[in-house]
C-alpha cells in the first residue's frame, strides 16, 4: 500500500547556500562589534582547533527545528525562545543548567495548557557567550576600560587586564557549550522533562509567590488530566511526547570566526550547517545587508533569527528576507521584533505588511526586553514588567489586526531569584535592584516574574 504523507511531513531539501558562498566568504566584508584581538594569529589557531572538534548539534536536529518552525509560521504552534542575556562560564554547572531548563519548561507548559498550542522550545543556551555593546569603553570608578564583550572574548572583572580579548576563551566557550549540552540532553531525555514532573519544576522560593501558587493550581489540573487519561485506559507509557522534551539551542552569531569553525557540510542534504547551535540569530546592531554577519548566515541551512529594532525600515526588512530566505521556506526566518512598548503600535504594522507583500512566511516573535531597557534612579540597567507585558500586548494586537499569526516570544530570564527587572506581584522596587542583581549583561526576569508573564501570554493566545 502506498502511504501519502501529510504535506508538512514531506521532508524538504534543506536551504542550499548561494553558489558564491563559502563558510569563509564573510571575510573582508564590513564587520561590526568585533573584539580587538591582540593576537590575530592566535584566533586563527584556536579556530583551526575548534574546526577539528565534534559538532555540538546535528543536521537532523536542526532539520527537526526547521520543521517545527514551519508549523509556527503557519499558525499551528508557538515559539518560546528564552534564557540569559549572556551565559557565563561560571554558571555552567549541573544546577545552573537544571534551573534554566526548569523555568523554560514551566513557561512552555503554561503556554500549552492555556492555549492548546504545541510550544517549540528554544533556549538562549549552550553558546550565548558573545555580546554586542553600545559603547567600546566604560568608566568604572573613574577609570576608562574596554567593555566586557562576553565570556567568549574577555573577562567581566573591571580591570584593564581582564578586559583584554583572549583567543583561548573561544576554545573554552566551545567546551562550556559542549558541557551545557551534555547536561541538557541528559535532563531532557532522562525523566526531568516528563510531564508527570510538572510539580517538581516549581522551585521552593517560587512556590510562595502569587505566580508560584497559580502555577501549582495549573500543575494540579495537568496532573489530574494525566490521571484522567490513564483512568480512561489511554496507555500513556508509550507516548514519548509526555515523557521527554526537546529543547533546542540558540545564540547570537556575533563572532563569525567561531561560527565558521563549527560549520560543516552535510552530504545527505547537500547543505552547510552551523553545528554550534540549532538556531543562530543576527543582532540589531550587525544586520547590515552588505556586512559579514548577513553573508555568513545566508549560506547555512539552520533557521535564522533576525533582531528587528526601531530603526529597521520596511525596505531593509524586505531585502533581508530576500537575502536570507531566497527559497521562501516557511519558518526559515524568525523575525524578532524589539520595538519598545511605546512604539510597537506605530512601527510593527508597516513591517508586517511589508513582509507579507514579499511572500516570505517567517515566524514573527516578540522580544519585549531590548526596546524597554533604561537606567533606574538607583543606577541599575533595568526593565519594567509592565512595559514588557505592554509590548507583548501591542505585538499581539498588531498581528490580529493584520491577520498574521503572533508566532512567539523571546525573553531574557533566569530560573534564579534575582532582582533585575522591576515589578511583578512580589514587587521588585528600584530600591531592591541591588539585592540580587547578578546578570552578566542585561536585566532578566526572575522565575516568578516569568511565570506571571506566561499566564498573561497564554491569555492573549486564547483570545
Ligand atoms: C540580545 O538579544 O541580547 C541583544 C543584544 O539584542 P539586540 O541585538 O536586539 O539588541
Ligand atoms: Mn540582552
């Protein structure tokens, strides 16, 4: 008997690189936000070493994410991309990875429970070590120092010595990413991601908060639903979806040296894959069309994220879509808008219309963090939870008005009990920011604030 596969199950050829593209064809093009390496030969030597190491993720997994993003682009799933602004080598511990996974699983299950949609989970994890910065230097205690550019480049300590870019950090980044993935794979496949663990994902310090209590109630309902299914004779033992989760990895592809070293040709699909993560994105500061970053990303078959800030014009966005998605593959592009709560209503609709007129079918995701950052009276870089939720609400409203699927959210968060963003039911005030301000770069939502946000997004998805 001949089987006909549903259209979405027919395997697609992966994105093929343009003919003139090579993993190193970005070299010589204008390039922003690069470290001033004191020893460029050392950078090449480290990159050569990394090129001999095993891939961190495999083309088949990347293909699976591509397939799931196509389902998001066509309105049948929702994307949750979340994690630290900057991962650190120090937080690469079993407990550290477990706590990050935990809060992502909590958010994902709340979104699924609230909306009935499958949630594609992508962490800013396993390689999110490089940071673009608004200024090349900063003044600390009256001394001007080069800025911290992420653990893959230099050290965060406020000394001239720590801030010197060190090529060996690129090698360490590879090994820390590898160790993170090792723990992630063990946790997601070894029972921690089992839906029957839904209560165990809630941490003690969260349980006492209003969001934590609401989470417990939802977890009770999910546990009862599982019992109900078992009571009805549904054999859940064999349902892999209930017992394992899939968490994909992603980071900003800021250092093409590192990305090139992990880019491999896959003979099965005839495509190039950047095996440093499943999804790579280009930042708002490095998305220039004639630049090295866009050139590099145009040739790899991984799904590509593009940060879309307030300065993005409709023409630019159309050109980026044509350049990065010449074959019009649904979900190959994830357009991550970060326009600010004040401006999303004005700026987003024309961008939605511009892209629709091209025929590209990207995933539209809302990053409500980066357009809402400010320095508070107490001197901390922070964000208000109310601005974050307002930008998401504006994002949903614009999509509904234009008849486009609001595909996902992109968050900077942590499973830890930090005080970096203002607000929430257990209100973090300006005077609290100094108590546990632990981020290596931008302020993250803590676990309770994240859960509170997930309830609100689930509500928006249901409307
Ligand atoms: C980030 O995601 O941490 C970041 C720097 O974003 P953007 O490129 O949108 O400013
Ligand atoms: Mn950030």
